[in-house]
C-alpha cells in the first residue's frame, strides 16, 4: 500500500497545484515533496528490516488482456525511488530562485513528472512500465518547451521525436513478448504482460537478437549513449535549470535502470550477441563526450557533455555482465544524480549573478565567493572521482567490471577520469580562479537558501564515498538475481 502512496502522492499534489496560486503553491509543492521523501525513507527503513513482500501491490487492471497494475520494490528500485524523492525537493527549492511565468503550473509539472519517474522504477508489468515511461516524457517536454531558452521549440521537438520513436520500438518489443506468453498453442489461458512471465519465455537466439534492439532503443536514447545522444546537449542547455536537473539527475537513470530490469534478464542471448558492440559504443561515448567537453565555452554545455561521458562508463559497466560492474552502475547512478544536480545548480547560481554562462567572460569570482567556491570544488571533485567521494566509488567499481570483461577496454574507459580532470579543473580555474572579470567585485556569495540545497548534496557525496556499503548492501540481492537470470 505504501508503494501506491509513494506513486500517487505527487500526482495528487500536482492536481491541487492547478487551483492553488501564489505563495501557497510553493508551500504545497515543497511540502508534498518533503512528505514524499519522508515516506520513502520510512519505506527504506522498513524494507531493510522486513523485506520487499510488504511493498508489492498486484491489482487486476485489464483482466481480459492479462494486464495488471503490478508495482513493487526490490533493492534496485528502492534506491532509485530514494534518489528521486531526495532530489525533487531540492530541485523545487532551486526553482524558487527564479521567477517563472505561471509558477503553479511549473511546480505541478515537476510533481507530475515525479509520478512518472517513480512509476517507471516500481512497475512490474510491461504495459504499466511503458505507460509511466511515456507519462514521464510529457511534463519534461512542456517544461523545456514553455520555459526554455530561445531555441527551445526546435530543441524540444528533436528530444520528443527521439524519445517517442525509441519508446514505440520498445512497445513493439513488449507486444511481441506479450504474445509469446501463455502455455502451448490451443490453450485457453490468456497472455500476460508480467515481468516474471517475460523472464520465463523460451525465445530463440535469433528472436532475442532483434528484440534486443527494439527494447534497447528506448533505453539507449534515454541514457543517452553514442550515437543516440545528439538531443542531449541542446536540451540540457536550453531547458530551464530545474528541468535540466530532472533530466540529468533522474530521467537519465531510467535508461540504465530499464536495461538492468527489463533488457538483460528478458533477452540474455540477445545481450550476449550484442554485448561487444554496445560496450564499444559506450567507450566511444566516453572519449567523444570528454573531447567535446574540453572544447566547450558554455558552462552548461560542458556539464552536459561531461554527463554523456560518464553515462558511457555506466553503460559499459552494465554490459560487462559482472557483479562488480552492475553494482558500480547502481552506486554511480546515485553519485551521478547528486553530482550533476549540484553542478547544474551552481552553474545556474553563477548565471543568476552574472547573466552569463560564457566561460571566457568569467574569472576571479572566488575572491568574493569563498563558500560558492568550496561547494563548487567539492561537487567538481566528486565528478572527477576523487577518493572519499561518491564519484570515486562508482567509477572504481565500473572500471573494475569493465576490466574483468576486457583489460584493454577497461584501460581505454579509464581515460574518463583523466579527461574529466582536464576539462572540469580547467573550467574551475577559468571561472573561479582566473584573471578578474567585470563580475569579480560585484558578485555575491551563496545565500542561506542556496546552501539549503547544496549542503544535503555535499553530505550525500561524502556518505556514498565513505560508507558505500549502505547502498551496496541494499542492491546486492537484486543485482545477484539479475545476473542469475542472465546466466540461466
């Protein structure tokens, strides 16, 4: 029952926001998101003591078609729910720093998107999963299209087309799998869209080969990995900062999560056939994203390409099909979500104070912004994977997993740490420590409200870095089960 409450509380608050105006809208949006996080924290506490059975809800939604409203939690989905409910209140707080037209609708769309994201992470029925997958797209499209930059219409249309085409291919794959369920031909038993029914299918290698690309297309676009990434930099840059945080901090994780939950165990023979090409594409994305990031002069675009590079490593770790690689992907999803939200928030804070994100126009800011500089440096060093930070744990495990798959591929993938140090530290030097700019004397330091956003992020950076077993212990049974299904 609590899983259903987690799922529908943001939706109820979003509907209320459509009739609530002014300061009450902010209070309602933030209060609902905090309550959601409190419930998720309680669920996590109860989960670690009593297991997942209490959080399973199976309701016959469309009985004639064998489609159920089946939601539940295991260690993998629980961590994604915790990440989502932790970040959304902070993203809402960041939205309060700017004056958006029609703010009630803006906040309602954020909460509506939270419902879609949570639905993806808790769905155990294929058509329910697809339903929430599409639900999550609608609000982010509206947020980017209505409140984005000058090129928002063309950019969001490209993003919409990429994601819709990928989603339709995934739906086609799910329909084929659905039609293969049930006993032998001639039986009166109906088909099923249950995840467990898909796990038990006996599909040939050739079927799994083409089904792999139908299903993986949607996940590859959402991550995104090379060459399905071309929508990402423009969308991250043109979308308003809260929408960019939702895209990079949480929505990106839908692709990694979907691959682990729905792709690897359902078509393991297809995965084994296409494992090497996908890892090669992922490593290309690591190098490509890093090289392009080095050339960027816009802070948001640089962070966007940095995210592309780091996602490539996550994808390679998942397709290494090793325990340590998949565990690394889980930890890195958490660390990356925290890091990228912090980085985009700091970029937005600098832009609000200076009116620009253009790196050559900035410089010498640290003299009057020591707190901003320290927070910026911590988030940056976690992204670079400095030991004792969350970014180090995730990337170390991922590289170990890729190295187990192939030592040479692991060595090339390891360049992501070197490259990220180059472009991120150079950006920090030019923006914060470079020659004084016209903003050096007028810029102000972080306010208490901004620290209220960054301090929890920094705390989680060190929590993941110092006590990673907190999260690895939760996800380990789910990861072990996925690998057992892959190798069955």
